[in-house]
C-alpha cells in the first residue's frame, strides 16, 4: 500500500497569537496616546511661559525707559511698595507719565491720556510694586512685576524685578 504522508493544512493564526498581537497593539497605542497628550500639555506650558516672558520683558523695558527718561518722581501721586495698587507717576520735561496696575492690567498714561497696555491681554498682572531709594540725591526706582497666565487647567506664574535711576536725579 502506498501511504501518503499526512499534511496538516495550517492557515491563519491561533487564538493565542491573535490575543498576544491585540495586547501588544493596545499597549503600544496607549503609550502613543499618552505621549501625545503629554506633549500637548508640555506645549501649552511652554506657550504660557513664553507669553509671560515676552509680556513681562516688554512691560519692564517700557517702565525702565520711562524711569530713565524722567526728570523727577512725584511721590505724592505714587504708591510705593504696594502690590495692591501699584502706581508710579513720573515727570519728564512737560509730560506726566503715570504707570498703574488696574485690575489685571498694567496701564500707562501720558498727560492723563491713556497710552496703552504694557502687558498682553492673555497675561494677568497680579502685582506691580515700585520701590523708591534715595542716596546722595540720586533716585533709584526698583520695579517688581508678578505675572500669571492660564490656559484651561494649567497656570504659570513668573516674577521679574529690575531697577533704573531717574535721569534728573543725577544729571545735575
């Protein structure tokens, strides 16, 4: 008798192999989605920090420019060392420059006319403090700004401090 070898016809995957492939797919997909959500949160955090730095630096440079160009500081109309109000009034030739915290914004007025916002509208000014130091007739103003930006459930805070000398106090 001529016997033919039995050939098993194997097609497809076994149930165990399919379950292993599905498990691996779910693990890789979950890790990928987690990474994408994590990257999105990092991007939002980075964007908030960039807004804070950009807005804070621009506002600080404008304030320091106004202080450097001023001839005198009007202390009667300035709130020095107060983060609640935050007002400084400077005299420059015939112009009066007033910088004040109003709500969450930092405003500048020139001769009692609104000249604009110093911070981006997406950035809140939580504190604006002006410190006045006088040494040998020289007036130094130190400025401290506390800023905050939010997007959804993420919030970033940043503080910036700098100072300048009033030109009129040392030009004599």
